[in-house]
C-alpha cells in the first residue's frame, strides 16, 4: 500500500495524528531489571493501556540511539517492540537519521526496512541525490522516508538558515524533495519554528505534491499543537497526512502527575494531545 494512503487510513482508524516518540531513559523508568526487560515491559504496558482505553497515537517513533546506548539488550527490546506495536495496527517510524554515500545508504536502507521491518525511517539529505536515492526506492514498496528539512533543535539555524541563492538551505532542500518526489517521501519540520513550518507547508501545497510532515518539538521543546495546526490549516494542508510528535511528554507523563501509574499517565497524555490538536475524522 502507498505510504500516504496508509497515513490517511491510520488517522481515521486511530482518530489521531499524534506520533508517540519512544525514547527510553532507564533512570526515568520506574521498573527494575536489565535494560531489555525494563524497556520492553515499560512500552508493552503502555501499549496494553492504549488498547484498554481505546486511545491511540497514529504512529510511534523509536529513536534508535536510545536503544543502542544500552547495547544488545536495548536493541533486543526494540526488536520485540516494533512487531508488537505493528500488530496492534500502529505503524513504526524508526528515527535513525541515516545518510551516506550510495552503497552505504543502500545497506542502511536494507537494515531499516528488512531487518527492523520499520514502516518508515528518518534520513539526512545533505549528501545529495545518490545518498537519499536508495531510501526513496523503498517508497515504491510502501515505506515512508522522512527527510530532515527544518529540525527542532536550537542549533538548526547554524546551517539550515544559511542563504543559498537568496533562499535558506531548508527551502532549497524542499525544492530538491519536490524534484525527487515519489509518494512516501516525507519531511521533518520542527514545531519550535512555526513561521518556517508555515512557509514550508505553503511551499509543498503549492507544489501540488502530497508531502507528509513529521513535526517534533511539541511539549518539552516548547512548540505547541495549536501553532502547528494553525499553520497547516492556514496553508490548506490536510491534517490527516501529518504527524505531531511528543516523546518525553508522553513517555514520562507520570512524573508530572506524581503517580506510579506510568502507563495510564502516558495514555492520558496522548488523549490530551489528541484533544489539543482537535483532529477528528
């Protein structure tokens, strides 16, 4: 199935455009045991609570670095979690930010989509067409490829705002993305820069291409769902193909609630974000 069509189906099915980041930090998880047990139990409990409450994200986004930091035990946990979430109808976007020369990118893509069986992955575009090409090839097989455009971190301005031919690098990157277009090509645009988000959204709408956006930075990084939704609606960009991400704000919501019910708190955080976004099919 075309990745964009799947995004639309999942938004309707889950009544949500929330992306839940899955970034395990052992010091913040109130479970004892080895990393594999702790991480697996934590996210499986959250998944079970989602099912019980019938409150869902439309996609989940494990950042592979948070699993790699715990060595093989962390990676074994990830290998269990990906199929478990997919079995419940939740696509898995593996946040890996890969990108290298062509043959290396081909190997990275094979790893992400064949070994990990990710539904989509994030990649870096700055080595150009032969670097992103091996990932884009997987769009023809129904996978999603999220290309970094305007990221949510403060240091993004160091390079992404530099002017090239009178335009910032992030807009020049958008032009290339339209040039490379294959259904399933998507972008990462941070919620922390609402003016740039609106500018990018307008550019893609005018291009006539359906280009989904992953929008991180809501919550702890300072972006708001209302600003994101406002920018998308102002530019006539349909909400159903986009995903608004929150990671620690969902994962560790129990800390703010001062409760031991970490799974319930996470699902309540998803529910609040769903309401804040106001998406309804």
